[in-house]
């Protein structure tokens, strides 16, 4: 269908504009969804299609609309708040525009043909990357284990304390609070009654605080306190505080199973990039490439700071495919 080709050209350009990691996620994510598999199985099992609209006699089929909808990443579906009906309206509009362009003879216009050839190159490059890299490159358990063992600091939870506090605007009020606590009143009750902090009704709950995230002076007070103990009055730029440490957690290396997904997500883009660069290098070694330097304009000469092309730049619309400028 011509209108489907036009629509997918737009979608492709959107996807090609994303970063390498996002492109990988979008391509892999849209390939394997149950909805897409079900739509493909339905189409394979039936040769008949349901017409949901006709534009000057040209049919638009429900199965094609659903296929496009199911393949759309969730981030793009927000452009169609009415769901498939909105998508159908978009296809109707595009069909009208395509038909008008055909009436004007734009199908055979040299400039249009040139742009179509550029889009074809982009599709070929994207499909090659998808099939030879995105669909094949995986992070192995051995690679995950090696990363985990080699960089334990990346997967270690820092030292933490779970704390509560009571804040007052004056030192005199803080001294009253301290007397209440020393007389045995529960910290949470005193916080709800006398704390001037927004978290007063939560009993002054501060949650877990990581070492390194706090002001050094305040951090020393909290991390030196034994669990169950309250601090003396501590003055900060916000007021006067009294702290209670409920729990003190030492640094902990997370279990491998806890961070396996995190490690895989960290390594996968790098491995895909390396595979892409190897693919380019192999293709160069198998090919005859001649650069005619004297025919290059001076401003086109690469500078020493130039960086190697990435998969996304190879496939970007601006690049016009793998090698076209």
C-alpha cells in the first residue's frame, strides 16, 4: 500500500533520529511483542482482509492499520489519543495527499525519486543493523560475571542510615524538644507535636540517607550515632534539629542476581557498538575503496578531532544512508 509506505517512512525517520541504545530498544521491543506476533499469525492464516475505509476507491485494510498500530512504540502512540481510529484518520489524510501527489506526476519527479532512493538506502542500512547486530548480539553470563567481579564498587550499596528528625526555628524550642525526649516521650509523638518541618506528621521520617549525599558536618552526626540514639541539638541553615538514627547499614555488595539486568543493559550498547565497528572494518577489508583526495573541497577534509562514525550516524537521515553525504 502506498500510504503505508509513506507512513512507515515517517516512522523510520523518527526511529533513526534516536540514539543507538534507544534504537536498539525500540527495534527489539517492537519485534517481539505478542501483539505483533498475533497480528502476523492472523495475516498468515487468512488471505482475506477487512476494508475499514476507502479513499477514492482505494481501500485501507483493518489488518494493515492494526499491524502499524501494534508495531508503534508506546512513546509514539500518544500522538494518537483516539487509538486506531486516530491512526486510521491519519492514513486517510496521507492517502489523500499521496493521491494528489500522483495526480501531479510527482511519482516520477527526479527530486522525488532521489529522495526515495535515499530512504531506500536508510531502510537497507537499518535492516542490516537490526538483523546482523541488534538481533544477534547478546551479553553472555560469562561477560556479566566478569564485569561484576572486575568492578565491585559499581554494584555496592553505600553505607546508609535510616533516620528521623525534629526541626524547630529557635534553639529554645529545640531544648524543650530535647527535654521531652529525655523524659521518655516517643520521638514520633514529639515530632508530630513540635516539629516545624514539613515531614512532622510523618513523625519526622527522613528515610534512608546515603553516605556522601549529605553535608559533611551533618553526615558525621548521623553516621556516628548508634541506632536507637538521639543526637544533641544540631544547627543548620534550616533551623535547629534533633536526629534519631533507627538503622545503620554498612556498605553491601549486591548479589549478582540483583544486578544482572543492570550489568547486561550497561554492556549491551558497548558490545553492539564494537560489533558494528568490526562489521565496518571487515567490509572495508573485503572491498576496494578509493578516496580521490584532490577532488575533495578543502573544508571537507576531516580534522584531527573527527570521531569515528557510530551506527546511528551511519543510518541517520542526514547522512543519506551508509556513505552518502
